[in-house]
């Protein structure tokens, strides 16, 4: 059977609605975001889960908890799964950042692997803390179904790392909307992407809330 690793982005927050930069900030889910977590749990509770891992940020834990409660598994928290830190850009819009940090913004947009938001993290730095968590999961669970609940940039960077995609292109090659699920199965030839950004578990009303 091998290891099946499911990657779930947290549900909607006020920042995912508005498009402001939210990495180190720790907002709660919106009511719709909580409903997204519930609908994920309802759709996926019949999977024979082996373990659940999550970023310790509130929006991720709140997304993981309905499934954890439904299947009776603890949520294992890992700092490596936190969202990328946006430094001085936290809580600001792209328009504000372009007005105040245009040069840094251009560098980050051009090559985010090695350029960070002002005072924040590069994609390489995010990969260097997130991928050890994936390695830990691979070492512990050679078989089974494991859920990883994390954030937009961190999940895209993890998926790029697993699939051999240039980290500097993570925004150009991978998209994960709020409450979307991606599935990677580990085979004798390495990671195989079987599902990408799926939201079919959500009601049509929630699916329409794509977020940023």
C-alpha cells in the first residue's frame, strides 16, 4: 500500500478573504472556515487514518480538530509546518508593500527561493524547516494514511520539494486554495502526485469561497 500523505490547507480566515500577508499572524478561522473544516472531516472520516500532523497556528489546528475528534487521533503539532514569516509585511496588502518596500518586493516576486519579504523567510528557509517534518513522517509511517494540515506557501513549497519543482517557481506551478486537499503517494520510484488542490468535499457555497 505504501504511505499516502494528504496535504490540507486550513480553512478560510479574514486574511485569506482579503489577500493581506498573513504568516506569523495567528487569526482564527471565520465561521465559513470552521464549516470547511467540518465538511472535510465528514468527507474524509472513513479513510483509515494513521496519524494527523499540523502547524501549531490556530487556523491550522482548528482545521485539523474536527477530523481528529471524529477518528480519535491526536493532532501532532510541528513548528516546521508553520506558514512562512512575512516580516515587515505582516498584515499588509501587496499595494502597501509595493509602496513601502518596492525593491524587496520586486526581488521576492522575481526569485522567492533566495529573496524574502523584508525581515521574513525565503522559500529555501521554509523548505529547510518543513521538509524534516516530512522526513520524520516517512521514517515513522512507511504504510498508511497521514494528514498534514498547513498553510498556502508552506504547502506549495513542500509539494515543490517532493515533486522536484524549482522552489523559486512555487507560486507559478502550484496553487492550493483554502481547505483544498492534495495527495502524494510514496512509491518505489518516489513521491507520486495523485490529487492536487481538490475541494470536492466542500458544499458549492463554500467551494465558491476560493480565498487567496
